[in-house]
């Protein structure tokens, strides 16, 4: 016997929805997680914290501390030696030239030693103690009378110099906060970075250089003296092509 279909009005449909809400079923699926970093090859040194650097260099008892000119060549141009990470982990790199005095060095030491976990991390210096003397004459003293007395000592820094290096059984996220805090307090531009980020920047720079379709690059313009630029640019610009100032 055939029955006609039952027509349900909208009011009954609403009651059914309230009585029997939508049921969500959980289904198990395959997930791929990044494997943890292997720190088995990393050994922490006996003294993981930054050591104190002397504010004044030590001279012989019969030697008068020598004076020196400013010698801006110590802070101009790129760093050719200490521009790579030894432990290939993390650190602070200078972006331009400048000088570090004993106050800056002590700030770096105290901040990093206080905020890093010495049970899992270690830090090493990549700079020398202050060695270059800077002279200064007394307040209100007249001109002349020879070179002034030594006021303090500094450490000259070039662009690309690794200032301090941090490593251990940790990731960059764990050290980036206090490294960035230190880098922002330095008297010149610096950044907290890692070995992987530096390598990626080098690859990106090479790709941009290869993909550049403009033949009139800065190097081409300066080498060919276009527009007579050799008359007004600096001798350092002829060497580094406006890359370092």
C-alpha cells in the first residue's frame, strides 16, 4: 500500500534542530611534527658566562702609556676576519663602524650573564678589551700646549664584526630577547642574529645581484666615472661603492 509523503512545516524543523543539535565526530589523522634539534654534539664550557674585560691595558712599570691619533681607518670599511660565528649559533653583529668603551662592554656582560640560563647556554667575547687611547683636554683650557691627557680607552669596531657569541642547548627564540636588548643599547647599529639568518641573507644578496636587470649599478657608475662623480665622491666610496660610510 502506497503512502503519501509527510510534509513537515518550518516550526517542527526548528524544534528538531533544538532537540538534536549537530554532532561533531573526531577523526584521527596523520600529523608530521618537526623533529627536535639534536644537541648531543654541544658541550658547555667550564665557565659559561662572559668574563670581565679590563678597562685599561696593562703596560710595563717603566713605560709611559702611549698616546694615539683617532685613526678612523680602524672603524671604516668591512670586517675581514671576525665576521663569522665560530660555534655557528647566535650572536650580535655590528652593522656599521663605531667604538665601544668600558661602560658598553660592562653593560653587555652584565645583561647577558643575568638573563641567560647558564645550565644550558654559554657566551664568549669576540672583541678585544679596550686598547685604543682617546685623549681629552680639561674643561675651559686654552688651545695649544700639546696633546691632551688620555681620558679613556676604546675598542674600535668595523661593520660586520661579531661582538659577542651565544650558544648551547637552546634555540634562537630563547636568546633573541636579551640579545636584541643589548644590540639596541650599543652606540652604533647592531642586530641579534643567527648563523642560519646570516647565510640566508648572503644567498638573497647573491640572488638579487644576479637577477638585477639594470646594468647601471653603483659599482659600474663609479668605475666608469659617469657624470664626473670622481670629483665629488670620497676615496672610500671609490673603494666600497657607497656600501660603508
